[in-house]
């Protein structure tokens, strides 16, 4: 992410005289820009690696690493990076003339090209396009991160949703199949939840769900996944847990839900709720699907309901 809304602008040219005069002219015309100047590609690369995206204005012909290699380096790494990686916009400047050179520059990954000698105002205009592009990329990335989070979260409780839970469970079961760990799952269901909605209304029901979610989250271990499976059902995925661990985690959950009454609405008496919980364990090396694991926890949950509720099976 950007530290500020304007990306850094990094200049590279082995011609120090040109670099100095560019620095003077640009600092005079664009004092608000965060500009840095390097006389070799290696220093520029180190600078760029540490920056949260930038507009790079680079010379083509330089001893050592030239401008084209610099372009290729950044476009290649950009493609290998994750979608939240910073964006670089590259303007290649050169004294080389001719269509074939422009073609070569753009094909090597440059976003734009400016022929030496140039007017500083033209360079500024081209840099502004780069800034605009970097900002757009940044907005897109922010929106994308938000969408990914939205797609995996339950909006009411903020817990993970069923879709994300199945991905996590599948990954954990894969690990388990390779014999590295056991995986335990607990399915919790709020007892007589329909009565809350029917007698106190949906707002009170939502409040109960939110508080229950917070209590379950507080009891889970840091590396457990706490999920709103649907309605008043919550799923807990516990890597590296065996029978004893999942029983004790589920027991702590059951106790934490009924420990304190929940304030649903002003004027209403606080409500004590309970949960029934079914647990299941997949041993290391065992081949079971995510659906079958959830079904097994579900069967244990029904046994807990049959045993009188507010209990763990
Ligand atoms: Mg040069």
C-alpha cells in the first residue's frame, strides 16, 4: 500500500549532468513530488524494492544494467508477485530514434517512451500519466482486497463464511492425509434459537448470533478457524487437535455461551442461551472429504440434541 497518495518518482541516468539539470528543473516545477535520483540501475533497483510502487524514469543506455534490463526485471517480478504487490510505471528515455527502438522499449515492458532531448514539460505530463496509472492500480488493488475479504466473511458476525470454511477444511484434510496432523471439527448449534426470533424479533436474534460469535471466537485457539456455517450453526476447524483437545475446546465453548445472559434490547430481560456441540476427529493419514467430515460432526450434534441439549458429543 502507498504510504501517501502520490507514488515516488525515481530517475536513473548514468549522465550525471543530465540528472543534475533534471533535478533542478523538476524540483523547481514540481516541488510536491517525492523524487529520487540515481546514476546507476543497481541503486535504483534497491530503492524500488523498498518502495510501495513508483513511477520509474530510466535511461536506456547505461553501463552495467541498462534501462531495458531494468524494465524486464520489474515487469517479470510484477507478474510473479501477488495481486497486492506494488505497481511500477516505467518511462524509458533515450537518444535512440526510430520506430523499431520504440517498439523494442515497449515490448520489453516499458509503459512509455520519451526521446532525448525532450522538453521538461513533456516529461512532467508523461510522469503525470504514470502517477494516474499507479493510483488507479492502487485503487483496484484495494477494492480487490476488500472483495476477497467480503467473499470469505459472514457480514453479520464477521466470522469466516461457509465458502471459506470449506477451502480451509479441504487444505487441512490434505495435510492430514499426508500424515502430518489430525484435524478436529466441532459443529455448534444454538438451542431453541427459533424461539428467540419468534418471541423477541430478528434484531434480538441477530444480537444473540453476534454475541455467540464473539464468545466462540474468544475461546478458540489462535490457529483455529471459527465459521458461521449458516443460520444459528457455527463450525470450528481445529488443526492438530485430537479427541481430548476438541472435547475440551468444545466444552469451553459450551460453557462460555451459557455463562452470562445476553442483553438483547433495552427493556427486555437478559437472555440465557445454550449450545449443543458435536465433534469429530480425522486422524493423520485418514482419507475423508470435507463434506463427510462436516456430516460426521453434524451426526454428533444431533446426538447432543437428543441427549437433552447444552452438551457436547
Ligand atoms: Mg546513458
